[in-house]
């Protein structure tokens, strides 16, 4: 009887204790960008004592926190982080119940005086099982260099000496801007990114396992560039009004760049406008070719020497609008214009011989003018539900157009030839390509249980690509149309998709699994050759899954699988024959199939306030890879085209480490290595080998608050199906100082290859019938100065939060998209709204 009484007493005591517990939860974000702030310090004090905290803890990797208070009363919750102003929130805790604070914004500190010294701060790189985020704003070099140079630092992204980009070991990937595909960047990535100022971006996300929500295209994954768009306030306990503006200018020995940004918020309405210009030029570069065709009658050798200068231009303008209709509905709109121009002039000479006997020689002058543009506009409507704040419906529409034009002129002089099959008539080509795209999407996300979420969606894309490529012979300075080599065709590509995705947390384990079905209808129509018209349709089932284990809040291990596809682009399908070089022609293949790649990755990461490490092991397999390959025809002309001829295996590891021995010193390393096996039965070719890359960097805050950044990078040769592409190395650095608080920032920066002022690059290709050696020298060394002026002020006021406030915030997304945020409810369009379209 006594034992029963004691048991009843203990149960009653525990019940009373549990009834008195109040859980306080919230999320710490940057007040302007709305980025979550991981591992910052949160302390709870009694309202009458700010000296001794009752408890101290850190936010998790997504900036969230949850803590229980056992007694009713008044408290002060204090949030502090290096580089941010300390934030205090007054709490009134009544009887039992949850107290959800929503988002708590931290603003930049303009002085180190009065700032609490804590050991945790926001890292430059944030690592998750299925993606890595590189914070461009936290890297001082981003103010004075290009996006292409900054990509060399981003884990899982490699940029070789010829500016070819690979993601997770794959050359097929997609580039998004603010969570939406950008056709110009996907088609002309290296050229556009080389001219794009890095200050254009807020951060870069490398999404290696995009999941079912994203399109299945891009075998290497997705590079998502989020721009520095204004994000309104979040959290029901705060409000923000005012404006902010930045003006940046830079002058280097390779060109000039400038950008401007303005954002404002008034009540429920917010707006941002931004624009940038870049004008760049290269020094005198050189490209040499030495080719040998193996023939029974004797080897035929071809030698070419070329020199060229390049002038490029980049411009961008964007407008983003956001209106909070009410606490549950958000409407956003955006429009962007992006353009890239490239003018190149070249001179060269060529000689061909058979068994030492001259066959042909000539000199040539060439000029090429390219202009690429991208125009897009989107409208998004987001609806959350009062009875379930984590339930969300999103309707999205996007229009994009990409008109591109390429004009090329080549004239020959001092021509001597014994080969009647090779035409040395002066020539001019005008290739006019245009792409338009309409996209509609509906996404619905709802919790199905505590910690479990289900998402479903539908999507339709209507694409039209046109290519009107006119070729002319130039005879006595008169353009004579050459119908045989001209092509005018239309390529229609419609895609319907449906997906479902589950995400759940079970204790220390997380699971995200989904499936996507895409059906494609393709039609090709030739204006002057209707007999070559064709149509086809096919479907792709695309599964994906990610399983992760978090033994502690600062450690994680994840295993993921995904199947990715890569549909051939218009440049790979276009049968237009580029004959600017009479001895070497290039053309597409309209019979290409979609490439399918299976990817398995194992990711392990650990974070402490001083040390971050992330290891990513991957295995990729593809049996029908699209590859460009070369061969000689009967006229001894080298042909280069595309085919589904590559069967490849890729085993590799990427390691990222960041060590902060002091609050003023940061040492970073990004390294990767892989073994590739490439083979083609159709071409009877096999190639394999090891390849790797390394980047080490130091960031140091010195006397007078000068910020120093130094980086060294190197890449070994890279293996392709028919040969190798050479490596490169270089160093870059910057020194930055801020004046008048945060109002003015001035920096000096530079880049120097290991070989001096030039990057030297070599490429070797061969098979049983030929060998081709190319060497290239590009002057890229530069030094420059950058200045940024910051104007405006955002005023934040914190309201008193009492027990029982129901926050209508949607559950924060980890996509960190660049969309506008609402004013007053913290509904973020990043990720959910931008993630799938």
C-alpha cells in the first residue's frame, strides 16, 4: 500500500513538473538577407538580472533553437554572434504551453565595441547531405573579381585552365539564378560567368542531390546562384521599414565593372532593383595546333598558329516586388534582363604536308561577334493555412526568352593548295538562335505527422528553340548565299512532370525520398528540308533518396542516391556546320538521346566553432553519355560532332576544411580527387586515370581592421574520352578596409598564374587514326581596386512577445533562395517558391 501511494505521489509530482514546462522556440536569421544563422549563442536571463544566465545554448545548423523554461515569469532572451549586434527579446511566460518566437533578426554591427565575444560564428561554407552553400558575402574577394574565379573556391565545382566547368565530376549540369533555370547561363556558362561580377551573388549553392522537386536534368547537379535581393523581415515579433542602397565600382588592368542595388520596404510592400555592368578585355593570346592523320600512303601533318584578342561585355538588370496580402497570402513578381557580348579578332597561319611534301598553306584573318541575351519574368503566389502554418500551396509561372546571335567572318590570303576537296573561299556566317520557354507549376507541402512532411507537385514546360544559320561565300567582297551549308529549323520540346517527395525525422535519423516522372514530346521542323522533319516522345522515371544520421547537432553522416538525366541542348542538336576553319569543321547531331546517370554519394561533416570538415565520396555511372568526338573524313578534314558514345565510371572524394585558430584568422582548404574510366565501343576508345584539384586560402583581420585574403589553387590534367585536358595553377589575394563605419569599403585585389602573367593550357586527343595536340596561352594576370558605398538605413523594432502567440510563419526552408520575403510574418519564398521551377 505504501509502495502504491509513493508511486501515485511520484507520478503526480512528475505531472505537475511537466505541466509547468514551457518550450521556447524560434529561429535566428540575418535581418536583411534572411539567411539562417547556425551555431550562434542564445542565453536566457531573469528579467531583473542580466549578469548570470539561467541557461546558455547554440542554434542548430538551420539557425533554429528550442529550450524549456520550468517557471512562469518574465525573462530576457539574448542572442549574440560575432559581427552582429546583440539582440534582446523580452519574454512573458505564463502557465504551461509553447512559446514560438518566429524569426529573430540580427543586424550587422558597425563597431566591435559593446559586442559580446562569443566563440561561434557563421561559416563561409554550409554543408548538408544533399548540397553545399558558399557564402559569397562572407568572402572579401567577391567584391573585386568575377563569378568564374570565385567558383574555383566552391567545393565540388572545378574550373580548368580553359574555363571548362564541372560539378561533382560531371560536365553536364544546370545553372539556376534564384532557384530558376537560366538558359543563357546553361548554354554559355564559362563565357558569361567570366564577365559576371562576383558581387552579383549573395551565395552559391551546389545541389548534388536536388530531389524530386527539381527538374531531373543536369547529371552533375545544380549550381544555384542566389542574388543579393532584399528580404523583408520575418518573425511576428519584429517589423522593418526603410531603404538600403549599395554602389560598387572596380577598375582592373583587364577592365572595369560597376553595380548598383536599391531595396526598400514600406508596410506590406517591398521592392529591390539592381543592375551591373562589366567591360573586359584580354591581352594577346595564342593557340597552336599540331595534328597528324595516320594514313597508309603516309602520315598527313597539319600545323596551325593563331593569335587573338577578345573584348567582352556583361550587363544585368533586375526588379523584384513582394506584397503581403495578409498573414497567410504572399504575392511576388520579378523580371530580369541579362546580356553578354563578345568580340574576338584573330590572325593565323596554316600548313599541311604529306610525308614531308607540302599539300596546302595559307594565312587567315578572322573576326567573331557574339551577343547572348536572357530575359525572364515570373509571378508566384503562396498560400499558407491558419490551422496548419507548415502547410503551403504555391502557384508559379515563368516566361523566359534567350535571343542569341553569332556572326563570323574569315578571309584567306597567300593560299597555296594541291587539295581540290578543301575550299579556301572567304566566308561569312550569321547564326541567329532564339529560345522561348513558358513554365507553370503547382506545389503543395503538408505535414503528415510531427516531424514528417509530404510534398507533391505538377509542372509543364513548353520550349521552342529556333536556329536560322546562314552561310555565305565572299566573292569580290559580295556575299553569295550558300544554301548547302545553311540551316533553318525549329525544335519544339514540351515536358510534363509530376513528383512526390517525403521528408521525415525520426530521432537522430532523417530520410528524404521521392520520385519524379517526366514525359517529353520533341518535334524538329526544317524550313527548307521538310523531308528531314521528325517527332518523338519518351518518358523518364527519376527516383531519389537521402538518408542521414546526426549523432550530435554538430555532426552528420548521409547516404544518397539519385538518377539524373541530361537532354541534349540546341547547340548539340543543331546540324549547322561551322566551317570557319577549312581543315576542321564542327556540327551537331539531331539523333541524340537523353543521357542518364546514376549517382551514389556518402557525405560526412563535423562542425565546431573553430573547425569544419566535410567529406563527400561519390560514384557516378552512365552508359549513354553525350560526348563530343573527332574523326577524319575522306577529304582529310577533321570532323567534330556529338554522340551517345561514352560509357563512364567516376569514383571520387571531395574534402573541405575550415580552421579558425583565432577570431581574426581563418584557414580554408578545398581539395578533390577522382578516378575516371571512359570507354566507347562505337569508337573503339578507352581512357582512364586519376585527376585532382586543390585550393588553400587564408583570411586574416590585421591592424587598423584591414582584412587580408590570400588563396592558391591548382588543378591536374583532366581525362576525356579521346585524351586529356591540361591543368593550371595560380594565386589571388585582396586587401580591404572599411571607412565611416560600414559606409565605404575600399579594396585592392590581384590574380597571378604560376607561369607568370599567362595561363598555359594543353589538350591532347587521339585515336587509332589521328592525334591532335593543342596548346593555348591566355594573359589573365591582373590587379585592380574596388570601392563600395553603402547608403540607407533599416529600422527594426522589437515588440513584446507574450505566451500563447501563434506564429503564422511557414517552416523555414534550407534552400536560401533569393526571392523576396514578406513583411511581418516571416514567410520565405526562398526554396519553396523558387526551388522547383
